[in-house]
């Protein structure tokens, strides 16, 4: 999702990957000047983009998620589970890329295989009103997991799970959780 003008409908963000995962804008994320073209600004309360729960998002093997992000607030003011992108069912399965923890949330990339969660967590200070390119990478055991921030890899480690489970989930989402208004991203997201 580029969020650029030609890739936006009145209430939708068009998926240009060829997988037809056009997402619905929920509760009014606002179009703003982005890092590359246009971005969406999420209010930290209830804004989100909800794509369909399609087979192309039901990833069970290696996955990479990348995005440009800019926080509107100090990191300590971010919600404890502020999603950049997620298709998450807890330990039951799925993947989550965003901020987690209380006080001063860390950036986290997690996968789950139905039995256990495999997470890469990086403590990094994101300054408000500054763009960062973030990438979460995971490959099945024996494989690796890592988070990159502006091209620098942070604490890469061996992955412990051999797959990602496809248990029942909330719908996939960008910027927020489908049925949860307490865990929302507060800032801009571009080029996911």
C-alpha cells in the first residue's frame, strides 16, 4: 500500500501488489505528505486500514514487512500494542509488526505457530516528527529473525518456530487492531 493519490479511493487504500488486498479506511485516517509521496496519518485512538483476510495474507513461511513511519508523539505515549501491520491471533498464530510494551514501547516483530510466539524486540528511541524506515524479517527454523531500522540490523537471532499458524484471527490491519480501540498507532505510515 503506497497511500499515494492514484492508489487511494474515497474510503479505501488500493493494493498495487497484484493480490487485490485493497483495504478499507476505518474511523478516518487522514492523507498527509509522506516520506514517498503520500502517507496516512493514524490518530492513536481508533484509525485503521482493514484489508480482506485473503489467502495472500495468510503467510505460513518466510515473511518480510517494511514501512516508513513517523510518530506524532513521544514513544512513551504510544499504545502498548500499536500495530504497523498485523494479522495476529496471539500464540494461536499469525504475525505482528509494531510497538509493544508499556512505558516506552519497543518495536517488535512476532510470529506464532499455534504453540509458541517467536519475537524479535528492539529497544530504540524513535523521535517524534522524524521518518524511519523499519523492516521486520522472519524465516522458519532453522532460520533468522531481525528488525532493521534505517538499514541497520538490530539484534538478529535464530528463529524458534518452523511455521506461522493460520488459526482464527482478527482481520488483518494497518495502524490499529480490527476490534480493539486501545491499541492504535499514533503517527504516519507510508509505503507498506
